[in-house]
C-alpha cells in the first residue's frame, strides 16, 4: 500500500507545511524583483531556497519567471514527486510540480513552458561544476547566465508574520534548553554533557538536525558550551567563540572540558522551529565570577544596548558597528572584542532566519538600516586566554523599533550554580 500524505505531519498530527499563501507571496516577490533586475526568470537549486519558495527540499529545481512574462512557476523534482506535490500544498498548490526530465531534454522542457532567455541561477551558492553543467545544457537559450542570489537574499531579509511566529515558538523551546543547562550544571560536568541535555529538549520539540549556512563550508555546530580556557581557543568558525569541539575533524562546539568553580561558562545555543533559527548566549558559573569578569559582562551589555539603540534609530548596520566598536575601544577591549588578535571577527551581529548567517550584518560595508520585519542576532563578546564572556539575543525590527524575540531579561544574564 505504501505511504500516504497523512504520514507527513508534525506532533499530534499537526500540519507543519508552509502555508500556500506564504509560498504564493514569496514567488510573487521574486517575480517582481526579477522584472526590476531585467531578468526573465530564475532557476533555483539551493535546498534552503527550494523550501522557502516551493515548500519542500526534494531533489530538483524550481523555475520562477519575471512577473511581466506571465509564465507559471514550475518545480522539477527528481525524487520524490508525490511528496513534493503534497509539500507544495497538494490540490491547493499554486505552482506546477512535475518530474525532472533528463538534463539533455531540459532545454526543450523549459522552452515548451514559454521560456526564451537563459534563466538566472544562484551562482554564489551552488558549485561551479554544477552551474556549468546546467549552463551547457541550456546553451541554446539567448542571453548570458546571471546570478540571482542577491535578489533571493533581499526578499528573505523581511520576515512575514508567519515566519516571525515560527521564530517565537523556537525561542520558547530555546528557553527550555537553557533551563536544562541551569538544572544540570555543576563542577566536573563536561561541556558535551551540558550540550546533550539541551539537545534532548530541542530534538523532542522537532528540531530537524541541521543548521543551514550560506558561507562555505556551510558547517556549524549549534551547541557551543565553553568552560574557562576553552572559551579562549579559536576555531575554524568565523565567530568570536567557536569552541574546541570533540576532535580535530569537528573542531567547533563543545568538547571534553570540565566546569571548574569560579570560571566563566559561555553557553551559545541555537534552536530551529520548522527551519527558523533563533540564537542566544548566556553566562553560567559555579559559585561567583570575579569582579573583573562581572565588569566585562556589564560592558558587553552596554555595547549591546548601543548597537540596539543605533538600529532602533534606523541608523545603518555599518553605523551600528562603528558605535559599538568605538565604545568597546573606549572601554579597553579593542584587542579582545569578538576574539583575540589575530583571530578577531569583525561583526557584532548577523541576520538569522532559515540560515544562521543571513544578511544584513552589523559590520562595515552594510550601509543600510535593518528593515521592518528584519531579524538579527546581536552578540558582543570579549575573549581572553582564560575564557570568554558576552551576551546575545535575537531581535526583530518592528514598526515601533527593536524588540527581542529570544528570552531577553526573562533569563538571567549570568546563572550561578551552587
């Protein structure tokens, strides 16, 4: 008898598909953006963007035309066609879902749909050899091959009310993850044991097992717990605190370091609900931190407030970076902000959504303000050989200004284990 659509559900039979109305709006936004960019259409391959635009990550591609061309959007699926149709909305799907033809026949297939120009592709997020293969198969089309990734990224910066709701649900689960850390922690517990307790909460709530990233090599460990000196060791990851990981091939995240009395324990945990990521960092300690560490945490809070205020005033993300960096320098952290020289990270926050490293970024060069509906993790941290300390929450820009999505003051900035 095989499987049925009723098998594809969330907890208690909930329908966890992306609403068809969301898919329709997203496709229409890209269609308008393609027109404005003078492009006839886009052929999407990136799995995260396939989920965003067509509701699933089945192996294949999706063609979306410019609005003025009035060509129906089509999802081409290698496997599984039946599942792809269901995830697109079933009988209510607003785009066609068909079997992917042989690549040698793909030109004729697209041509039969009314396509006349070489479609743009996500050249900055797919392998060169992959793009070349498609370019060669479609070489009979007129025009050059263009990159449409920037259009996709700009559309995804502004989150819908439905997307924000997913992030709020993620934040509720994330708070439970931090509470599990607070319940388990004591002297002698390893970083990995603490991470495992949070992982159990996240998995039971439906975490899908992957944190997606745009930047190559697109790897990220979502549980970074660093105790004492572990917080001062750089990793391969472009972040202030990456953790040492359990072995060199996984040289990021929690390791076998044990909690010691009086040492700072930085906990940076991600959770994703139905793909939507929230990012949060809090500090823990057995006993009490020294006055020096407490002062450093207070200063990081001050830098966070400066960055949030700059965005709240609709300053550019670049200006927010300058304001935060200048205050950090005045307080004496220039050589330790977001890492120790020469391994410093040059940002104070990053966009989040379906990927951890979305745009915009609180860094030089992002000379535009955070749009209403934009979601961003703000994370000033300071790193020394003996450890690291800082804070982080995920924020939303609303019509009235900046608003935290994650716990904010609902969870202590520093939790003291006995």
